């Protein structure tokens, strides 16, 4: 963590509004626009077929009802005569109802006609099911493609982000965005898009059929829509902030778990388990509260919509019954309309419930978009400088850099490292030693000045080309899950088996690897379990040997090895450094006595430079560091005697 930068618990930027984020998410469907068009066509066909079903079923109801009523009327009379007889007996309501029916007095139910109608409905529903299945299959394909492209975009974006982005954001939260948020968005799209498309089309189709059957009943059914829309919008508005908090605290909890897991030994050694547990409980409680509120508030949508739908059903049943009694509508039409009204409220209810999932998915999408929108590192040059950079002459010319505008780290630094020379960089913590080599690797960009290799400004080289010429061994070792052979070969994936073994021998990995169960095929995990800290360091040094770079950066590279191994590695590195420039960041001054040039840094400036002997004789900063470091092992008189000998 750089000085003055936010800690792991720092909240992210405020989320964007729902509609723009949803539009941006849907625009990612553009590469599959042909399939999306096919999906919409299939959805329209499936909805049309499903929508025609109740209307045709109403005909079957009319056939049955007409047959039942016709059987009760005397045979041999016409329909008009039967109606006149009913009116003569004072049964006007029955006569009105009979006038709206297609009956033949004395004739019962035509079961053959009913069977034909039912067969047509069955075929319609089977076809609708097939088209619906095809639509769902293709939509799943499209969404999986979208998520695949999104994951690839995030992966590529991460490689284009500057190192400062990772300094400002906890790894656990970043991992949560790349994994949990992407998965949540995928699930939300899978569950909502298909249902939303079908529901919207169903609402449109049912509206057309309802107005065709009875404009009056259709208007009654529509009275509940504004109520449902207002209620859903208000509930969704109140649930959105809690969904945002839910995924924010999910990231923070993941960050806490990741830190506690990777630092488990340190936490245990310092007895901070209770404190870590309390911090986890605090974040976990926040996650619980935000998740509960989000789910509870959004969960109100479904029961509210069902209540409004039931009110709508009651109104339609009452008015529809009166219309049948007056002969304005047939029983089959009212039955079909009731089915449509239930079918009308159902997709509205589904849309309301889908908004719940969509809110959660868009909240996750916004967190992913924050990564995609993060400022990137400066782009590589379109035309790379073609001059070779194999000798390794490094020059810093009036270089200035700061992490924050008001806090300079390095100011007006100039330095030349000749090929084959070992340049040691020493100084107190925070002096800018590691920052110097980070600038050389272009992990950060200089604010002023120029860094060049063999006369070529490093900004005129692509980062891949630049870093391929630099080998780096850090104090904190990094190994990945795989065999020891694979970890060494990481330095040069094209290396032969003989070259891998040679690098292992040069770095003294061969000295201990044969004591392991499977030798070079021994599998180690990311934490390097199964090998000691010193052996892990030797593996990373072998990796650097295999890369055969023009420039070496050793950041306390031998700090984890024992004294005897350190001496052996120093001899091996001396051979490796031949005709290569080496930058050695060292705290143990005994390891850099033979350096060609020692740079002493303090507060981002070079305060002294020279050889070990020259700097001791000057009795400046280096002398003070040397004296402080060996104060416990040597007396002041020993130091004076050493200086007299110089």
C-alpha cells in the first residue's frame, strides 16, 4: 500500500442510475443481433399461439353450453320461437341470454365439434411450447456468449490497468467483482431476459384480444395497471440502494476473508484472531442487513401484484356475468376474457418479480463497469523504436515522480548504469528504492524526465518488449499451482528441458529438489506448500536465470535463504550478471560490498554514490547506515579499525 492511499475498506464510487446501466448492458447483445432477432420472432410466434388458445377454448365452452341449453328447449321450434315463448312467460333475462347464443332447440352437445376445437388448441399449445423452448435455448446461447465476452473484456482490462489501481482496491473486492458479480449478472440475465420478453409480448397480445372481445371489460382490466406500475416502481426504487450495498459488502467480506486467510499465520502469531473475527462480524452483519432489506423490500412486489390482480379478477367476473345475462357476451367469451385477465395480471406480476432480479443484476453490472471504465495505463506506442536494447545501459535523466500530487517521491534523479555493472540501491524505508525499479519496469509512468535503455526512451518500447529484457526477483516470492519444473519454465516457456535443468543447477535448486517425493515434478500450490521460504526463493531465482535478461532487478532476492546458500547464489549471480546491468535493492549491506556502484537514496533523492570503500571513507549517510546495521555485531572500535584499514 502506497503512502496516503485508501485502505482495503475504502468504498467504491457511487453507482450509476438503473436505466443507463441497463441500456449499456443490453448493448452488449449487439454482436449477436441476428440471433436476438430470431429469438424475438420465435417469442412473437409462441406468444401469438398461446394467446389464441383461450379464444378458441371459449368456442368449446360455447358449444357445450349451447348444447346443454338447446337440449332443454323443445324440439321442433326455432330459436326465435323459443325466445318469444320465454318473453311471453316473463323470462326476459333468459330470453336476452338465449338471443346471444347459437343454439338449436332440442339438440344436445356436439361432442365431435368440441373434440375438433380441443385438438386445435392442443396443437397450438404444443407448437407454442416448441417455439418457446427454441427461444429459451437460443437466448441461453446468446447470454452465455455475452458473459464470455464480458469475462474476456474484464481480463484484458485488468492487464491494461496501472499498478496504482491495484494499490487503491483490495484484492478480495476485485476478485468478487470478477467472479461473484459476473456470475450474479449471468444468472439475472438468464432468469429475466427470456421472461421479460415473453411477458411484455404476452401483455401486448392479451390486450389486443381483450379489446377484441369486450372494450368495456378491457378498460376495467386496465384500471389496475397504473396502480401496479406505481407500486412496483416505488418498491424497486427503495430496494435498489440495498442491492448496491449488498454487492459492495459482499466484496468487502471477500476481501476480509482473503486477507485473513493469506495472513493466517501472522494473525495467529500476533493473537489478533478476535479482532479479525470482530471485523468480519461487522462486515458480515452489514451484508446481512443490506441483503435482508433488499430481498424483503423487493419481495413485496409479488404479493402486492397478486392482490391487485385478484381485485381485477373480481371486477371482471361481476361485470362479465352481467354482460352474459344481458346477452351482450357469450359464456365462452367471458371465460376467455377471464383467462386473458388472469394471463394479463400474471405477466405483469412476473415483470414485477423480474425487476427484483434485474435490480440485483444491474447492481453487479455497475460494479463490473467500474472496472471497465477505470483509467488505463498509457498505451504502447503505435510504432516501436526498432533500435536494439540488448546491452542494458540504463540512464535516468532528471526523473521526477509522485503517487499523489502534493507528495513527491522522487525528484530530479539522474543515474547511469553501465552494462555489466552492479548498481546497489540502499536507503531507509520509504526512500524510493523500489519505486525506482518500478519506474524502470513501467509499472508507473514518470511525471518528468526520461528513462532510457541503450539510448532508447522506454516509452518508445512496448511494455512486453521492455519487460522481456528485464528479469526481476522480489523479496516476496510468487509461485503458482504446478510442478517445480513448470514454475522455473515460467521464465521462458520455450526453454528446453536441458536449459531448465541448467538454470536449476545455477540457482542451486537442483541441490534440494532431489530430496522431494517427485523431484522436478513435485506439485506445489500458490503458497509454495511443501518447500521452505528459502527454497521458494531459489525457484524464483532459477526462473530469472532461465529468462536470460539484459537487465536484472534483485529486490532483497536472497533475504530468505540461509547464509551458506546466499554465498553460493551470489557466486552464481556474478556469472549471470556478466555483460548485464543489475540493480540490487539491499538492506543487508554485507551483500553489496562488491557492487560497482552503490546509490544511497533518501526522500527520493540520491544523497551519495560510490563504491563500498569510497562511501565508508566519506563517513556520510552510507557510513551511518553501515554503522547502525552492524552496531549489534561489532563495536565502534571494530568499525574504526575497519575504516583505518581502508
